[in-house]
């Protein structure tokens, strides 16, 4: 039926042509005689999450369950909040279940019961979705988000969870195995090659450490205009043998540089999940204007008001990582910037960063 199209019509914005194409290919696959095996490949910020939501809502509409697995709890929780908002605005009575590793035993038990109880639930979670205790009753679609962050075996276990569900993998940076699957015809591909209308390309620059004071001035100026910024460090705290920037000391350093009215947040993987959620919520609500973080924000985090991404020791990150980090800005309609600070003299580091810069 035309349920997916009707939902898409109700969105406060128009889907791009590429999004509409992907949605109709998924719809056709799920109604075909074979199980879907499809990759949605679209650049960072091209709107893959809404495609996933429409597919999952379609499955619920047909009385079945669907599940989406995200690589980090920060992203899983964000998907949960996004989907909840969408369900409310469309007045959909779809049960949503969140399942992550840091939940208490009681919360997990309730989530497992929901999997058994709600035949048409949308299930959102992390690796916790593929643990033995998670038994699905009626699973018709599994989606792996940011699939380059999962192992082959993890994806296989996920696919086996529901008997024989449709499979959708989503990625901005497909890994070689995924590319091989496309070449050998095991995986159909939908390319989302347009970005939403109002988004401007991110302006990049690669600088050395002398440029730091200028960068801080620039961040201050953007904050004065009502925007927000990320500063990414490779380490959580100082280590003896590595002379790299670490997030814990960096916050202290910035407190002395920025005026008091600029609030700073700190986020890293060693924090308890509750703290992480609190910091992320605070940043989303603009309670912090500058978020100093490790790569926990690398995938999928969506704060449209953030316009500056400053990456310290950029030479220490992989190209796919840098590409993902840069994709955290430029998600609203304001011009955004990515400043990559190269702290190394090596020629290959310069060459690698030049690729991203250009």
C-alpha cells in the first residue's frame, strides 16, 4: 500500500530524489519474492536515518518487528529519541524498544519481555541486540547502521536472529568486504548521492600548531553568532610515552583561554553511560557551546547547530575517521568549518591530510 509515501509526505521537508529512490527500492525488495540484501551508501549527512525509519515504520504497519543496530550507545540513544519524536509527530502507535549494554538488569529484562510481547515493535540498540538473551518473536527487517564499525560475524549473528529477515546495511564509508559483496552480486546497492537542499559543503583547512590561537578566536566568533563547536582529541588523559593532546587536560586549557560565558563540555568513552547521555543532551540543548571529546562522537551524532569541528593531532586518525568526524558539522543550514591540526612533520601525514582537505 502507499503507507510509506503518505508518511514521507507528512515530513516537514521534502525527501531528495535519491532518498525517494532508495525508499522505493527498499519497499519493492521487501515485497519481492526474495529476502532483501541491500546497502544504502550515502555520504555523511545525506539523510540515511530517515530512510531507515520509513522502512521500519512500514514493517510495523505490516504487523512485524524491525531492529536497527548502532555501533555506539550515544548513537543508539539518539536514534531512539529521533524515532520517538517522529512517531509522536505522525501519531503512530508503534512500540519502541531500546536495548543497550549499559542498561540495568531490570531494564534489560523489561526490554526482552517487550520483544516477546509487541509483535510490531521497532527495536533500537547496540551489540546488546545480538546477545543470546535477546530473542525476537516476529523479526522481519534488520538494519546495521555504520556497518563499517561491525565485524562480519556480528552482522551474520544479527541476520540469523529472526529466522530469515530482510537485511539492510547503511554506511558512509563502505569497507572492502562490503565492496566485494556488491561486485559479486550478493548485495544490491542504493546510492544516496544528494544532500538535503539547505546544506552547504563544509570548508576545510589543515594547519600546524601555530594556528591554534587563531582557531580559538574563530570558535569564539562562531559561538558569539549562536553556534557551537567540537574539539576532538585522540586521548582521554595524559600518557607518558605519547605526546598527544588529551581531552581531560584540553578542557582545563580551554577554560583559561575562553571567556567565562562560553560553557565547555567533556565527553569520552571511559565515562559512565549516564554521564555521556547527560553531556550529549546538554550539547544538543546548547547548554555547552564547545564540546571537547574523543572519537565517541565519530559516527552519526546529529547536532545541527554545531558549525566548527577542530581535530587535534589529525595525523593520528584514519581517513574514514576524519571523514566521519567532519560529517558531524554542516548538518544545519549554516556554513560549517573543519580545522585539522597536523602536529607532525612527516611528509606522508601532510599528503594524507591534503587528500581530505581537497
